[in-house]
C-alpha cells in the first residue's frame, strides 16, 4: 500500500511569486521561459530548471485549471457588466454590453487558457513540491 502524499504550504510570499511567474507565462518554479510549446500546449519540461510541466499526471490533471479559467472569465464578466452599468447609469449602453460581453465570453477563455494552466501548476507545485515520486519520470 502506497503512502499518501504530504501537502506543504510554503507561505503566501512563495505562492504569490509562483503564481506571478505563471501569470506572465513563465515557469512557476524558476521563472524560466519558454514554457509554452504553443498557445494550447506546454513543453514537457521547463527549459531552464527541467521540472516536469505535465507532472506525469493523467489527462484530467488540468480540470482545476479549467475551473480556474471559468471562474476568472465569470469574475471579469461580472466586473465588466456591473462596472459599465454603475458608471453609465441611467444611460446604460445595452447594445455595447450585450455584444461586448458576449464577445468577451468567447475570447477570454481562449486568451486565459495558458495562464490558467500555469497558475494551476503553480498552486500545485506550491502545495505538492517537485519530488522524485511525482516528477522523476515526467511520463
Ligand atoms: Zn523552470
């Protein structure tokens, strides 16, 4: 029977630095680049530190990243909608809101896709640091 993996909490400063690196599409571990093979795929390993970016996990690993992507898009939608509504009330540009927010909801998930994946990876690396068990193979 295998031993369950222990989770760590390195502190907000370290997590913030890792998430910050991820948000500018750099390696959450070292800040190296490029980590994106193309907009929708990561390199297998970081070219600077060699950490396994896919972490050798199953294909459902990035469901957390997708949840993050959806959440970010919803927050941007809500802030955009309420911001325009409050700022322009009572002459609310309903057409701009209707078409602009629909366009944003189509484009934002695509634009935020790599950032969501890397931020998810950053949080995962923060609480489950690289180890031989999780990252040695990278397969
Ligand atoms: Zn790296």
